[in-house]
């Protein structure tokens, strides 16, 4: 009888939740499922959430693949560009807070319609932005959407991933983290292979925006949320499914609402705040990579012929970094689940990341560091960053669940807010620390590959021309050039007298004194030296900025090293064991408790 009553109640609850699911409005806005999906379906939903995250971040990071082009197109200062990044991050921070309502309202609509909004902004608004202010407004609007998505997508991944198992929490969060990483990777790959074929940088935004609209349609048809009765419960392993579903059938609407009452008073605890702040400062280097590696490479490092790395080459280096990061996130997430621990990965990864970042920043002392040397260092840096972040995401959501599994969205909103505020504030100081970017970007076009090669191969000619610029300027005056040419062709008495009269005794004396240097160092390279003289102001500004650039970038990366060091103590705030053996014992005890509780529910007639 009890079983029949429970079944009827479940049917009524299902009918209540299912009402309004029909018709167009149901198709557009109701995407819940009342059954915990099987392994195959669960994996599919996880992969769809990851796909949506990848595309959303691809659109968000599209600008990073063409930053130098944008600066030149709008005649934008680097400080203004960084200001856009700061405003976008701060707007995203405060968009994270209302996204905590996904604990009550579900996650999928935020993701689905986020794809639609982002696609329209990126495919239509940004390519047609006629001024730097219009561009800034569009990017800030992107930040608003991204801040909400930063909460909704990992919460959705958490809902479909138990803490342990074949697709456990660290594995699932590793896949989720591929979203931001693969977004940057795709940005670099697309830019590397298409910038040479399209004349303008706007093409990159059209490509990513259209991609977002396509994925929006896919998610509209296929993306699902767990019902609040299911997502509000804790699943340690896949074996908990029967118990979770049995409990969900007895959960009333009032109980669901009660579980999410006063959410911030339950979540604003020192361990969660400290942990969120710790990872935020640890990730300063990640945000430097996502936002500024392209411009760092293309304004600091040179090829063997003296030319700067092109935007395409810089994006190629980004492909190495983000590719290694994406692969490592999966492998290390799976390994963390297999060993059932998070903290050892975070600690080892922190020390490794600190060491590799120091090696990386020191390369700026050697502007001719080889392309593949940089790529190798990047790969190891990415691996250690992944060793920290995938286990941290798992550990953080597990710490939130230990307080209240119904408030994971609120816990992630706290993290998203802290992360964006820390990044936004830190980037306020970036253009102060690094003020050499604009002189390099603005004046790079004057330092053509041919001129760079000439400067490298003929330093004596350049030095002589710079030292005797006034003298050579007199010789190059239109009135004097025929006289000098006639004297060079036939140094007869008449020509000598004419040259001395035209040039003046002092200049004629220098002409006689330096006739050998003129023949060997100046005349053969007259075209190149005239170009250098005509663009002396621009090339001097470039030279001065280049001299400053490595040290300034190094200063910022040392700040990032400091953030990694400060992160280490916060590892101890996280929930979880250090020992895989102890973690296995905890899992075995949990399985026994689940079996006992399920037996009691079954015995009660459920």
C-alpha cells in the first residue's frame, strides 16, 4: 500500500512538473528530465555541455587571435584594450551572482540562449563596430553573457557526474575545462589557417559567431537538465543512482524550495571564499595566456632573419600551449578519479607550474629563442597548470556539496565572482607594468623583414649613417646630388672646385675624408639607408620599446609566479584525502552506507 501511495505521489509530482511542457513554449524553455540518465545518455549530455562551453569560449576569445590587428585598425592604445578586458571581466563577475538562481531554475536555458546571444553579438555586432567604443561595448556585452555561462556550464557538468567512477568529477571537470582551453585553441587554429586567406580580422568573428549559432540549434533540440529533485542530491558514485532516484520520488516541492533557502548564508564560508580566491590568483598566468600571449610573442620574439614573430606564428605557439592543456586536463582528471584524491595533484602541479613559468619568463631575455624551444616550455607549463585545475574544480564542487548539494550553482557563482573580480583588478595594473606594446605594434610595419635583415647584416653601414646623418643629409639634397655624382664619376679639377663651392669647405672636407666609407658603406645601400632616414622617428620608437618589452613582460609574469605561491596554502582548505588508500576506505564505507539506506527505503515499501 505504501508503495502504491509513493508511486501515485511520484506520478502526481511528475504530472505537475510535466505540465506546461507541451507546445512551442515547452520546446523552447523546458529541458528537464526526471530520470537520472544511463551511462550512455549521461556521457552524451556531458559532451554536449562541453561542446557548448568550447564554442562559447571560442567566441569570447576570438579577439585574442587578432589583437595586434584590432589595435592597428582602431588606432587603439594597449591601455584602452586592457581596459575593455577589465570592464568585460568585472561585468562578468556581477553576472555570475544572479546565475546562482540556476539552483532553482535550472542550467540549460542559460547555456542555450547564451549561445544564441553570443552568436549574434560576435557574427553581427563586432564585425560592424565602426569605432573602438562600439567594439568595447560589444566585448563588454560578451562578458555579461560569459559570466553567467561560467556558472551554468560547470554546474550542469556537476549534475551529470558523480564524485567518483569511470566518469568521475575530476574527469568531468577536466572535460569541462577543455571548454575555455579549447576555445583558445580553436581561436589560434582558425587564425593560423585563415588569416592568410581573408583580408580583414572581422572574418574571425564571423566564423566563430556562425559556429555559435549552429551549436545553439543543436543544444535547443538535445540539451537536458536534471530536475531539481535529482540535481539537489549528492552522488558519490554511479552506484548511488537507485538511492538518489528513490529519494527523489519522495521529495516535495516545498522540500526543494527549503533546500535552497538563504543560499548565500550557507555558501559564504571562509574555506570556499579562500579556495576561490586562491585559484583566482593562481590562474593569473592562464588569463595572461588567453588574452595576451599573441601580442607577447609578436612584440618580443624575433626570427633568425630579424623579423618579429608574425600573428600567424604567435597563434601557432598558442596551439601548442592550448593543445597540451586540453589533453592534460583529460588525462590528469581521469588519473585523479582513479586514485580518488585531489590535493596531491594540486600541490605537485603548483610546484611544477612555478618552475616552468620561471623558465618561460626567462626566455624573454633571449629574443631569438627558437620557436620550438618556446613551444616545448609552453607544453610543460600547460601540463602542470592542468594538474592543478581539473582536480581543483572537482575538489571545490565536492566541498560545496558537503555543505549543501542543492547549492552547487551558488557555490560556483561565488567562484565566478571572485575569479572575475581578481582578474579584472589585476589587469588594471597590466598597462602600467607593460607600456611598450603600442610603440611596438604601431611601428612594426616600418620594420619590414628586408629592413630587419639589412640592420642585422650591415651594422657598420647603419652606424656610419647614424653618426654622420647631418653630413649625408646635405649630400642628399636635390641641388647637391648632381654635383656629388659628377665628382664621383670624374674627380677632375673643375668638378672638385664645383663640389667645394656647392657644398662648402667643411662639408667638402668631410666628403674627401670619408670617400672610402661612402663608396663601401653608403653608396651600395643608398635605398635602405634613405628608408631608415625617412622613418628614423618610428624606428627609434620601435627600438626603444623593444629594449623595454622583455623586462616589462617578465615583471608581469613574476606577479603570476607570486599568485601561484599564494595559492599553495589554500590547497589545505579543500575537502578530500591526501592518501589514495584512505580515500578508498572512505568510498567502501560510503557504498556500505548506501546499501543500508537503500535497503531501509525498500523495506519501507518504496
